[in-house]
C-alpha cells in the first residue's frame, strides 16, 4: 500500500478497481441511515430519494468541476416544512395519508433552492470575500462542531434500541481504522455495517418479511408523487402559495449549513473549495439538486456530514469515489428489494455508525479552529463560539420548529442550529476586533505547490 499512500492520504485511482468500488459502497452506506430516514419521517419514497441523491451528487460534481468530494443526501432542515404542509401524523399521533399534500410541500422546497442561485449570483458578481467575511473560522468552526453535536442525540436514540449491536458496530469501526492493514483500514464504516448487521440478524433482531415481499425491479419515480401531478382540476392555489411562503425561508438556514459543510470538507482534505472551484459553484450544485429532486417527489438535497466523517477516517479524498457512491445509489433505487434491505437495517447499527461519524464531524470543526489559529484570548471570539454552541445544541427542534415567529399570517420556524449560526454571524459582524481576511487564507494544496 505504500505506493498508493502519500503523507497518510490514499490515492483512490491507484488502489485498483475492486478496492475503489468498495470505497464507493462505503460512502453509499454511510449516507443511507440519515437519507432513508427523511422519507420515512415525511412519507416520501425511499427509492425516489436514492435516485435523486445519486443524480444530485453527480450534477453537483459536474458543476464543481469534479473537485469537491461531497455527497448530497436528504436534508433534515425541511422536516418542519413538510410537517406544516403535509403532516404524516395528527395531534394524537395517528398516521395520516398525506400523499395528496406532499407534492405541494415539494413545491415550497423547490422554490427554496432558488435562494441558492440568488446567493451564488451575488458571490459571482461581488466576489467571495464580501460573503466569507461573515463566515470566518470563529463562526464556521463552532457551526461545524454544532452540526455533529446536534446530530448526536439521534445517534444515541438509535443506539438505545440495542446497545450491544451498536457497540459491535463502533468497535468494528475502531478496530479496522486503528489496527487494520491495507484496504481494511480505509473501509471501516462498510465493515462496521456488515458485522453489526450480521450479528443482529443472527440474534433474530432483523425482520426479513419486507425483504422477502419486495420486488427485484421497480421504477423509482411515480407521476402521482411529483409536483407536476398537482396541476389539474383539483389544483389548490392557496396551498401552493402557502407552501412557498412557509418553506422557502428554511433555505436561509440550509445555506449556512452548506457553507459550514464545505468548510468542513476543506479542513478535512486540506484544500480550499470556497476559493476553488468557488462557493458560487457549490451553491449552484446544491440548489439545483434540491430543485430537481423536489420536482420529482424526493427530499431536498444537502451536502452530507456523514460522508465528511468517512473522508476523515479513510483519508481517500478522490471525488471519483463519491461519484461511484452516487452511481450505486442510482442503480439500487431501481431495486425495491435493496431498499427493503436497507430499511430493515437495525436502528442500533445505524446508531453505532452514526455515533462515530457525527463525532468525526465535530472533531473536524475543532481542527478548523486549531489550524486557523483562532485567538481565544480575545473575549469577542469566546463569546461568538459560546453563543453558537449553546444555542445550536440547547434549542431542541420539533415538527413545529424550535424558535417560531409570525410575519403576517406566516409562521417561520428555525432550528437551534439555524438560530446559533445566525446569532454567530450577526455578532461577528457587529463586534469590534475582527482579524480574519479571506484573501490572505491559503489552502494546504496551495502551500504544496509553492
């Protein structure tokens, strides 16, 4: 393996086809738990979700010149929006048939994607510096840390379903990454999933009924679930407009998360993707993927923290690996039986893997702060970091939102992460003592070429 490893970083293109394919599978499995959970919580199709996660990722890579090793999966930020327009449960917890309202909710999500284009156009016209001065490491670092920590509760909840199954997954990942040799060391997540899943199956904790009943082949998109199905005799203009007004503001929070994720990937790989290929390109890729997915009945797409965690563990940063993961997701979207296999994965297995990955995300945030040499002897920096972390982690999000306020007849709900990020951005802008200049920042890749 020495011939494919440079300074601890592996070159996927020299690993060979079988090993590179395994790396792609690993990234696909890493995103499955969270990506599949969104359609389960909203009533959207799992197969459609997989298809457009794959297509959205490939389009993102095309727009970003195949430079950014990011995977686009289902966004949790819009859960409140879906619940407001097309609730899956009533106040008593009874399951509702929301199939007629879901396309209207998707309209609102699709319009949200347009805000990405607006910001991308502003960055292209005026330069990234004017935007990134609001996102220095003292803001993005704590936001990245908060992204991992706010997700941690879901990991613990899943682990609680069966702790010994979760612990098997965790120990398998740790053992492979610390003591593994060769390929074993760079596919710890995939091995952790397989070992934990197998242990749970042997112990009788996996229900195979849905897998047996599922078909081998099926179309992942159905016209009745797309936005195009609402235009007809039964078109409801009021619900259409309400969805747009209610859901569109959520994009302000997801854009902040997008910048945080791109910063996290940059910190992980040692390359400044905000400068090259440019934040405007990553925003266009993410926004277009969200619009395209929503129109056809899939959840909004977003850059995925889980895959950033995999990058940190495997140290394989080649975008080709992510593109293979996207192709696998597309292929498997046509196989309902495979979707059933993934859906039957024990919650504890997902929890064990997620626990490691979410921790890796937070660790990347710490690394971002350390490597940027943020001066915590300055009170302003301590205050900004403190506000971001406490608000992001302390405010609990629910279907009705965490912080809600009404503008006219429209109720806007923000998650704790959105509140923390916005407060951090505002305080960084107004407090004196800013010492960060985006133009002076140089990526590790630039240093290596000097």
